[in-house]
């Protein structure tokens, strides 16, 4: 049990969080934890994992992102090497395709299988969650959705991501930008608006995000202005659908008394006690 806890801690220690709040692992760091000493051998495992991902009809590029790193060499020289930015699911597939005779690989398979399962939830399980638990779940889905949307927007030629995301908010929130939403909610500077939404408001945003990503890809959008117009249009379509169904308009949803960040801090304190 101690060895399992120690290995799990190692996986958590090398976990990174990007600018969008999405977790990822560095392939070369994972290689060391999994006790592979040779990159060429470990890259073979990565390639097998990518094939498993593709065979499951899941986007490989979203889970295995190529990144180049520059390392220092003797006498002041530099060398560019290949690395990967891996999702939790990618790590799970790597562990599944690794040498199971290695104890650390077996532990990794257990760890990432459990953690990946925690990201999934059935409709029945969801209905039994408290509102705050639903908020955490929908916030995490929304963060992941934004990550995928950003990739699609980048491929469409978007460089000004604030403009792009505000186009979507304006469509959904009747002209309000992210800053306008934050001010209306009474949030402090740079406080995350997603952390201060209820589950239903998050669901509305998640629908906007997923539909925009699909439209950008389906229509082969290739300019920033067209991408922004598409995002704004989808936001309006989602807003009209909510209105047609007689639902609560996004700007009329109440702001929860506590942000998810506050709840995380309270939970963390409770665990320490």
C-alpha cells in the first residue's frame, strides 16, 4: 500500500496545469517515473497508445500534443528534442501499452484507470449529486470543452482568444462580455466566472462551446473574423433555444454564494484536519 501511495504521489507531483486550467503530463517526465531510461523505447509505447486512441475514434491530437524543447548541450550548444503534452487519458493508454512486468507500470495502470473513471459519471449518478458537486463536474467538463474549442479556433486562424471567447459570451448573454458578466456577479479582478456559475448556467455554456467547436470544424472556418462570427451566432442560437423552451436566461441565473475555489479551499482544510 505504501508503494502504491508513493507511486500515486509521483504521478501527481509531475502533473501540470496549463493556462486554461487543464491538467496535463510531460511525456519525458512520465518516462522517468515509469522507469524507462531510453526515449526511443518509450516513444514506441507512445505510438502504440496513439494507435489505441485512434482505434477508439478519439482525437489523437487532443490527447497527445507534440511539443519541442530546447536543451543545453556541452560547450554551450543547444539541441531541440521532441516531447508530448499528455492528457490523463493519454497517460492511461501509455500505461496500458507499457511493460506490465514492471511493477511501476502495473501501479500506473491502476492509478490512471481509477482517475480516468472518476472523470466519467452516469446519468443516475449525476442526479444523486448535490448542486455543488454538479457544479464541480460541469466546471471540469467546461474547462475541457474550452481546451478543445481553443484547438479548433487556433486551427481556424484565431490569435486574439479574448475577442473570440467574448464573441460567444455576447451571443449567449445578450451582449455581455466576460468582464461584464464578472462585474454583474460582483467578482473580484481576475476571479474566474466559471467558478461562480451554477450547474445549469455551466451547462448552457458547455452547449455553446461544443456546438461552436463542431461548427468551426464542419464549415472549415479559416479566418479569425469568421470564427468570432460563428461563435457569436452559436451563442445566440443557444440563447434563442433557452428562450423558446421557457428556461431561465443565462444572465438571470443566480450567482452561487460560494465560488468553487472557495469550496475547494474549505474541502482542503477539512481534509487536513
